[in-house]
């Protein structure tokens, strides 16, 4: 289930309940950092897909015309998710963007998120998290 999924945006819906742990177990493309293959037609640009998408981050919409093959993101912001952040998310080491903001998530930030060494943007704001922020974040 979803072995090549690299971009998941379910933001600004009305999803409720806990974030299902099993949901994240199937994102194989986000669990490993694969060396990408350079396409001859894209030599001057680097490693790209040919698709374009509109990405909305913090209310700012940006059209991405050429998407880096390495670009992986999960955006579940602005929903009504509850419970804790599943520690299994820390195994998605290829993630570049993780946005779980503006939900009803509680508890501590899992230490496993320290493993997300590729993350350039991590947004957990607008939740009910407690405790300390893990050092490596």
C-alpha cells in the first residue's frame, strides 16, 4: 500500500481520531533515502520529476514546477486529530517536510523524531504537546 508515495497532503479537512500507526508503516519511499537517477533531459536542473503541484505551507501557496525526486512531505495540518504523535514517524527518515500543526495532538514529542535528519521543516504548532523538545530537533 503506497510504496512510492512521496507527497501526502490531507490538510484542512475535518479528519478526527488518532493518527493510525499502521498508516505510516506502508510509506516505503519515505523510509529510505534512495539515490536518484539523473534524467538526461534534466541535466542542467538536476534530479527532477516532470509534474507540477501547488504546495500550501502556512497559508502561502507556491506552485512547484519541477519537483525534486528527493522531496517528501506529509501535511496533516488543520484537522482534528487527537492522541499522541506516533513514534513510527521517526522511521520516515527521507521526510523533508512534516506538518502536524493545528490539530488536537497531545503528550510528548517522541524522541524518535530526532531521527528525521533530512527534515527541513517541522511544524507541530497549535497542538497540546507537553514536556521538553528533544535536543536533536
